[in-house]
C-alpha cells in the first residue's frame, strides 16, 4: 500500500510540474504577443478615387468597370 501512495505522489508531482510549466509558457507567450507591434495595412487613395466616391457609389462602380474593361 505504501508503494502505491509513493507512486501516486510521484505521478501527482509530475502532473503538477507539467501544469505549472505549461501555464508559465502560455502566460509568457501571451505577454510577448501583446508586446509585438500590430501590422497596419497601407491604403493608398488617389484623388480620382475620392472624386468618384463623392459622386456616388453607382458612378464609382461604373468608372471602375470602365477602367477594368480598358485594361
């Protein structure tokens, strides 16, 4: 019976140490990910695109289709 208790104690210690190690690794990884800069997409807008969008979505769509057909 004493050997079974020792076996359970060693098994519990192994499981506990793995749980602590994985928790610390997860916490460290999350902390490092939060510290990393976020990539922001670069959007370029031409003056002609602004004029077309100000004229209305239908005209902007028509101009876009015309440019696609011409290309």
